[in-house]
């Protein structure tokens, strides 16, 4: 049976990492948003109502990564040394890929996941008026497959 290190006696707690060594750490996460073809064309051409969708998503992801410890209760406040955010767009979707680099006593996969999630949510927010149907619903729009693609500890 797996032991949960964050729960003791029905109470949650932040794990004490003070005895761990500081090492270089890196995590890459990705996720995809499905959008209408017309919306994707507007993003590619820069003609959306709210402005540059991917630039805004990149800034939002960067801010979220730096504030992960404020969003996820048991995450440690760690130094973020580097962030790389990329988008791949095809005829049905945009995939966000976020890499976070740090040096510390705990991993950065939560920062990468928060960055991807925030980037995708920001894209949705930037284009929601174009994605709604006549009833105000989102029949096409979907965020999926948010995951950690890679995690490294030590030399990278």
C-alpha cells in the first residue's frame, strides 16, 4: 500500500524537505485545447477580438508558474530559474508545452502543470465569444490530456 506523505492523522501537511540536497530539476508538461476551425484561423492570423491569444497565454502561464505555491496548498515556494512555453497549432487544436527549470529540494512538475493549465484556460478565455454556440454553450471547446511528459533530477 502506498503511503501518503502529506497526510497524517487525517490532517494535511507540507512535507519537510529540509534534509534533502539541492539539485537541478526540470519538468516538462503538456496539454491540448480543441477549438473550432474558424477560431484557430483567427488565432493564427491575429484577428481575435481580445488580441494576441498565445502571447497572453504565455504571460499568464509564466505568472502562474511563479505563483504555484499560492495555488496548490502543499507546494513549496521554490526558485524558478527558467521557463520555456511553446504552442503547436494544427487544424483542430493547440497544444501547450511548458518546461520549468529550477534548483532545489523538491521537483517542479506542479509548476509545469499549473503553467500548462493556465495557458490553456487563458486561450479559452481569450476566444470564448467565438467558441459559444447560439445557446451560449461550448459544444466543441475541450481541454484534454494535461500531463507530465518528462521529469529530471540532477544533471540535465
